[in-house]
C-alpha cells in the first residue's frame, strides 16, 4: 500500500484493542530499552512492562480492566496513531541512535505498524512521555 507513505497513513479510530506493543531505546551508551504491551484473551486483559535490564521472562505483568483499555485507546486516538501506520524511517547518519516500534492490532483485523531510528512521526515525544506516565502507574502497584 503506497498511499500511507504519501498521505501520512490511514485514519481510523482505535477501538476494540486486541493487542498493543510500544518499545523504544534511548540510544545512549547503555542503550536503555523499554517495552510496554497489552494482551487480550478469553480471560481478559493484561499489561506488561519490560524495563531495560529485565529479562523478557521477568517482565512485570498486571491484569487490567476494560476501563484501563478504554483509557489506552483514548490516548492512542488523541495522538492519531492510525495515521502512523506505515511510518518506517531511519537516519542512517546517526550511530547508536534512539529507536522505537509500535504495533497495534484491533479485533476487527485492522492494525498499525510504525518504526523509526532517529526519525519519528508527528507528536512522538509527547506520545512517548504519556505512555511512560500511563504504564508507570501500573508498575508502582
């Protein structure tokens, strides 16, 4: 699909999340990486947080309610995340730079996939800050 790269992605409402993953690295000499995820299954919803230095199997996992998912969907829609679909840019001149990836899957089959290496979509910094604040609330439980 060529059009999202030209026009800035598709525009659809994020609702009925099936799963979500947002990860970023800081690109500093420690290359700290954080992964925030949401999963849904027949038992309900869960969030997981894997901070830098924590083994994948030791990620913090929390059962959450549908109200938590609705709040996450509200944030995703505030930043028009569906428009990020197809964003895949890299600044190859930067060595050891910061990077991110974002995957959103909806129950209706729609999805958003975006990634960047020292290159970001509109409002990325604000989105990342809000994701940190949102998920850290659960990490402190």
